[in-house]
C-alpha cells in the first residue's frame, strides 16, 4: 500500500506541476497572495494590478457586451482570448480553479476566427470570439478529463487504450465551436462530483474568491470561482443536486439549472452514468441573465435534438419570454402582474441570517412594485429529498469507489460523508422501480399543489414562480456542507431554477437571533456553523423556480427580479435579448 500511496501522490503532484507550467512566466505571480485574514476578497481591483488597461476593459465586459464587439469586428477574437487567458491564470494561482489549460490552442482558434471575419466580413456565429470555460466533465481534444480522479489521468474515463483519449469531444463542445466560441480551459470539480464543496487530490481546495474563508461551492465550483473573478465571461456546469446553482450563489453569479432534455449532455463524463431516475443536466453560469440567454438560445439554434437522443425538440421560444414581459409592462397590464410563492424555510433547516435578509429584500422589492407574494406550503420537501437521495445510492457507491481504487487515492471527507469507506450492497430492480414510482407520485402531487394556487393569486393563473433559498448559508465553510435540501428538491421535480445574486453578508446586520430555537439536531448543527465575522462580505443569493421546461419564462423573471433588487430597469432591452 505504501507504494500505491506514493504513486498517487506522485501522479497528482506531476499533474499539478504540469498545469502550472502551462501558465506563461510573465503571468505568474511573483509575490505570495495575501492571507484571508489580511484580505479575504481578491476579486475586482485586486486583480487589476496584474492586468493592462486594455485587458481590464475586455475582461470587465459581460458576455453580451463582448459578442457585440467581436461579432462586428470592433474587437479581435485573439485579443479577447489572450485577455481572458491571462485573467484565468491569475484566478487559478489564487483559488485553485483550473484542471486543464489549453491557452495556445485557444489563441490559434481565435486567430482562425479573425481570419474568417477578415475574409467574410461576418462572424461564424453568435458566439464568435467569446471565450467559454467548461467544467471538467466535457471532453475536449488535446486535454484530459480527470473529473478530479488521479486514477483517470492518462485514460478515457478510467479506461486505458480506448482510442478516445484526448481525441473524443462532447456534443456540446462541437456545437460551441460551430457557434464561434473559443474554448480555453476546464475548471475544477470535487472528485465524484457529489459535493457542494470543490476539493480533490490533484489541485486541492478551490476557495471562494469573494471570501476565502468559505467554499466556492460545487460541484461546478471551478466555474463559479473563475467567472466570479472574471477569468471567464461565460461557462458551463452540470447539476444533479445543485451543482450549477450552488457555485453561482456562492460566487455572486446567475446560473440556471434547466429541466432535463433542454441542453445536450451527450458525450460528457459523469458519475453513476446510467442512473436515469434523476438526470444530471448541463447549464450556463454568467454575471448576467443576458449571458445565460445568449448561451441557451445559441445552442438551441444548433438543433441539439438531432445529435443527442435525450434532448427535446424545443427551439428557443421568444413568445414565452414575451408573456412575462407583457405581465410586467406598465403599458400592457400595469403593476402587479406576477405572483410568487415564497419559501422562507423548508421546515427542516433554518436559513442563516444573511439568507433570511436576502429573502426579505426580494419580497419587499416585489411588493414595492405591486406584485403579489404568497406563502408556499407544498408537499413535504423532506419526503421528496429522501426519494432523491435514494437514487444516489442505487449502486451502493460501487462506481465512485471503483474510481478511487484505480489509484489508491483517499476520498475527501466531503465525499466520504455520503459514500463511506467502502461500497455497500446495490439496490435491486424492484427497489429502483419503487423509487421511480415514488418520484412520479411526488411530482404529480407537487404539480397539483401548484395548479391549486390559482385560487390564491387573484390573477386567474397559478403562481408564476417560487422564490427560495438555494442553501441555508451564504456559502459553505470547509467541510460544513451538511444539508442539501434547499437545492435537491428542484432536481427531483425536474424544474428549471435560476440563481439571482441579492446582497452580501454584513456582520453588523446579520446577527443570529438570541431567541433562536432549532427545529432539530440537524438544524442546530447548521446554525452553529454561522459566524457573522467569518461570513462578512460573502455573496448572498436566492433561486427562482419555474415549471418544467419553462426556461424562457424563468430567465425573464430572474432578470426582472434581479433588476428589481438592484433598482435598474424592469427587463432587458431588445438588444440584450440576443
């Protein structure tokens, strides 16, 4: 075993050093990064000291702003790509957010896009020249997909000699290239993907760039951290229990978990592949809803249902967005067009003070604009979440333990809390069938509850969306993500959900109620993780949940609610709705 231990450590070290060597010498930090005690927030102006004025101008622009420049020839794809490669390298050196770097290949792709534009005086597609980062589940030519496993290094998903190593590409990768995107890096994940914190034995722990006392989230944690530091304007993660929404919330971003079958997942690596009761889905993260819309609308223009058998033939539906815009437009129906269900607590774990304040801010903003809010009292989320957690145990952990056994590497504590020290007995077909029935019955019960809210709204419609916490905390403390119930119920229901940044934690305001009485020992444990001083400055967000396959409506409402909180205009101008 000693030899095996040395072997996995050596392999992990070599991989980490190889990654670092791909950062140009002129981009490497010459001085140590300040400790979290001295400076916990290393976003924004801290990074500017390492960038030129032109690089700052480019990387501070959001995705929709960038494509306005690159698709009209105002900015070259090459200069945009180099700027984001530089900023991404800085982000990685500070918070450990990258698994794969392919800057040279990206710059060559950008040069080819510039040559195309010079010849044709037109962009290749709507994403022409836009750098896009990818979670390390996407297969990209020329680089590995380790998914955080030492044992997957030098293989294709743990298998050697397949002929697919560093050659095969995921379906969405092909589509993004066809749209003109520039792919330049893959981001960190927790090994197994099954954690709300990002940690593995290759790159270590990925920290929250806004507050380095805290986690960036998971499992798309590298995406959250990188985009949060503006080392990427737009990226893609996946979500089977909150893995897009958690990093988006913790890092102050917008991120959407679409319903299954809306975005192409074909050809991506995964844990527990073949567990189809609750599917993992792929979706975008960005600093604005406009970025999410740009990503989804562009991909759907590629007709992914022709290449992924699980994608529904549903093109982007502008009429769905327009229905929401009509309800919030003063010229159409006046104020008070929308009704929202509000979840303040799921009755299992009480949200921390910053999260409760964020929920209150959203409610007050909506009421100020004349919209209606009603208390959401759905079927038991505790019961629903137990159904979902059962699906994660179908194979008794054989898949993930097998991946660890390839190298002999240890499992992080954050993952071990779910999978233990060894694989357990697998569930049989009858047990899996019973779980599928329980899921369907819960979905039906929830659907009818939602339908029944028509009697409460006064609009003649059921509530338009649900607004809820995404987690009980603003972000998880290391090894502190012990409760996932606020995110996982959405996956069981297969509803689309978009994270909306709201505020930041304030130690002078967000104090624990001295009269707080926990609902249970579990609630007590989560409450004890809260320390106002440690959380000070952390991003705080909520999620907006819509009905199944209503992504266009969810994004329109998320944009409206986000603007309502920030005090900007009600919804996107036509030029923003790319």
